[in-house]
C-alpha cells in the first residue's frame, strides 16, 4: 500500500503478549483435610467464547477426544480503535545509525496510537475452580499492567504497553436438557493501549548545513537607500561541517580538516562553523 511493503508484526506481538500473561495459571484441588490432592494447569487458547461452548456441548457423554476439559481459558481480540488522546507529533523521528561506511541513518516516524479491545474467558465447572483462577488475575491489574515491548528492531523502539482491566463478569451457561454440560464462565474485558508503526526509512547523513539569516524590516529603515545597502551587506551564510584531522583527531580548524565527505558518522569529529557575508 502507498508503494511501500513492510511489516513489524505489531498485532501478532500483542497477541503473544496478552496470551503470555495468562499462560501459566494453576488450580489446586484439596481434600477435606485441606491437603492438595491435584494440581491442574489451566490450558489457554486463542478462541472465542462461542467456539469453546460449542466444543463443550459437542460431547454430552464425555467420551469423545475432542471434548473440552474444564477448567479452560480462551481469549480473543474484538476491536481496534484510534486513540487520539495519545497522539504524538507526527513529524518527530526516531533515528538509528544504519552503517557508518554508507553514511546513512535509519529512522521511524512516531507511531499511531490504537486501543485493542480483548476478552479473556475462564470456563470452569464449579465455583471453587473459578474463584481460584480469578483471584490469581485480578490483583495484578490496578487497573492496568504495564509490559515493555520491542516494537521495531532497527531503529530499536521499545515502549511500555498498558493493559487495562475494565470489567469482570460471570455467567452460568447451564440451560436446557440434563445432557447439556454445565460451565461457569468468567469474562474479563481489557483494553490494550498499543502503537502501530509505519515503514522504516533511511537517508544520507547531513554533513554540510548552510543557514542564511536575513535582517528584518524592524532592523533597518527601507525608505533610506543607504540603509538598504547596509541591510544587504549584513546578509550572512553560516556553514557548519564536521572537522577531523588526518590522524583522527577532532578539530574546529577548517584548514586542518580532511574533506568533510570523507568523515564517517562514528568518527570523533567536531563542528567547524564558518561565516561568509553575502557581498564578500
């Protein structure tokens, strides 16, 4: 699109990040003496709630290998919305050095802020399992959890991503005939405040800058011819280039430096500033 092909896998990284947060939950089941007799790791899938229920109800006799075991968790991304509150200056660039020998820089413009709506579903067959899982999630969101993500490798862009818990609800899916399996479902609603980056570009390093300042009308009287001549004589060119001697030492002396085109980005150069008048 727009003549540029690129990929940063930002949305995929958000899926991995969100799933990783809830990928290591366990439930302990105890006997009447309060001793742990079973520890179950709660499986997690990227799956809508409706698909989980369909798979659960597909085996009322509990004898098919495709039947879903409870407790079980699933999550899905529902929607993405632009977040204008977090918008940054569009033309600001993030820059990294590409290759000193090529004399180029790689850069990224500021990312576009988006909010991803995500739901986490916790499906259990008894209330005790559900509360044990819920209590392992809720204390960490106050109401947000910040995760650090590498969005772009070059230039390296690392940003914090707040994951905000908005709401927690529960429902009992047990309806209908006695053959229908029962499932208690807890739903966690989240907002993931992420960033979407555009293509990475490169440009040559600027090694010579010329600034031409001019006096304004407030500095001279244009009705007087002599003042116009004086104004013209005050026109300047300020030329800035890097300075480096033959033995690799930084210099500010324009007579001691090698040609600025031969100076590399990572050399220990200094600034040479020269002034030239327009009429000289």
